[in-house]
C-alpha cells in the first residue's frame, strides 16, 4: 500500500492498495472516452398494451452532452407535462456518453421529441414508473488519455486481484482479470474541485447551523477563480451578506440563495435563521450534505481497517456482513444491505465461504439513528472514527431532509476488468452506488481532478 493523493486523504481515502506506479494520464478528454450503460431490473409490456393498466411509456436513451436532470427537463417541456411525470433509475453525468432508461406517465411513442444528442429506443409500457431500486449497476468503458506509464496497468491488475483474495482461475476469460478495491465513496461525493459537502454535513449533524452555512459559503480552494476565492474569503471575514451578494458570481446560485436568505433577516441571524436558510436549498442537496458526512466517516473506517491490515474479502470475529441480492444481473455482485448478519466466532468459517463465492460481503456503517455498530476490532474502528468526529448515531435525529436512519455498505467491490492497450481502455461493471473513479484511482494515481 502507498499513501493516496492529499486531496483524496482530505475525504478519508488515505491509501492506494496497489503499490505499483500509476499509469498517469487523465479521464474524460472527450465525452466518447467515458461510456456508461445501466444494468436494469425492470420488466415492460408491449408498447400496444392497455394504457389503462400500463400508463407509463418506457424507453432507453443514449445521451451525449446531457446530464439526466437537464434531459428530463427538456423532455417534459417538449411534452408539455410536469417534470414529476418523467422518471429514471439513476442520475448520469453530462460529460459522458450514457445509456439509461426513462419512463413517462401518459405518453405515446409518437409524442417523444427529437433531441440533439439523444438516441431514443422505445421498449414498451409498464404499470409503474422507474425507481432508484430498479438500477442494479452500471457498465463502464473508460479511455485513459496520454498515460505516461501504460505498461504498469497489468501489474496493478495483478495486485488488485490479490487484494480481493481472488484465485488465479477466478477470471471469466483470458482477457478479463477479476480485481477488487475498497468500496470508498469517490471524490465526486464530496466535490471534485471543492470537497466541502461533508464539512457542511458534519456541522449540520453537530447542530451548528451557522457553521454549516459558513462551511458552504467560505472554504475557498485554489481550483476556483481568484474572484470566487476572494468572495469566499470576504464573507468568512465580514459576514456582510448583502455586500457578499454583490461579489459572488451568478453561476454560484446555491451560495447566492443562502446569501439572499441571510440578507433578508431582520437583524443578526440566529440559529433558526441559518437553518431556514439551508432549507431554501433543493431537498436533494440538503440530503447530500448529511450523506456526505456519513460517507466521509465510512471512508475513514475503511482506511483504518487497511492500516490495521484486516481483510476486506472475508470477515473477522465481530464483523457485520450482508448477503448478495439473488436477483442481480448475471456476473454482477450486488450486496443486499437489508439482509445483515453479525459474525461471531462460530460463524467466521462458514461466512468466509459465502464471501469467497460472492454470496456475502463485509460491511461498515453509514451512520444514522438506527445504526448498530460492529463488535470486535471492526467495532473498535467504528467507535474510534465516530469519537474522533464527535458523532454518535442519535445525532442524526434531525429535522426534515437532514434526518437519516443510516444503513450499512459493503467494504469491498469486485469486478471483472478488461484492459485494452491502444488506446488504454478499461471496461468493467459495478453495482449501484459504487464509483468507477474508485477503480480508476488505483490505475492512474493522479490528482482527483484528472479523474473527472
């Protein structure tokens, strides 16, 4: 193992598990170099099925230059319907070529508009809309631009194969290597250029509403334009909300929304004013803050387990495991965190066999009000991280969108990975919630900004 990039360490990813030098280079030189295709679990009826029983039109769309939310808005506007009638299973990035399902309530195939950068394939009808749970995972095909040491990719694959406790015969074919990495939350969870969402979330969970607002408004980073850095420094030092509005650029609409809320306060804002200001933000962003705090703690727990040399591919006494989702698409290991089991001394051997076969996964918590921590050494890690962060499960009993009951998450993610050399291309599939960049960081070992 070797130390991670400082920006990754700032969000809890302290180590690379592979010792080989990275290939270098960068991702997303072109949208075509980052391809994502959803792996879904959703059945449809023929397109001529009764619209009374099956009112949702389902279609697959390949997008280039569109993020999911913007395309959904374009679609609803063209159809003259509410955005609420457009649904999908997973949100995708603008700077990629992505293939995913959409459903629209009450639409016919002839209603669908022609949209530049969107290739639409109608699949049929369904009795309900698409939901997040319908996404099982994603397939990726990623090109590394201008790698400086492409020859090290094979050595890295070998090390990641060993890290996962995989045998030589575990790969599906000669061109595919089974690899495994810690199931960290990737840099995008926290902000690739300005990783502060977890800091905002930690302040919220600690009950410091002003601290949360200031963490979002302040905290300038070198990756931002100098004028933006200066505006953040000004608001930190002055707390002059009205003047800060004049200095913050229009493109920072969420920061400006916070500043408008504070400027409208009658007198000096109090804790409830800061909370009300945060609640002006979209509900998904409010949830993201708390989720990022949970993700940061999770990353720290995985880094500590790595430091202690505990296995990721099999349990030790006191661990909590989850079992595999038996309805997952073929070849995809999909954890079901609703099926948990605490591993005592008597169960270590039998659960180890389940883990070796991809039927069970060791977990760590995304802490919330209903979290039960592990026992044994993993329990020590979990309690130590929470103590260092001054957190406990009850702290997540928060108002509105900030509340979280918590869950657990697999520590390890395994996949079959195919390498092509000209250009250097990595192809693999991951379960929902796992990050392609967490695999790619092991190969490139560069500034996370270059991972896109």
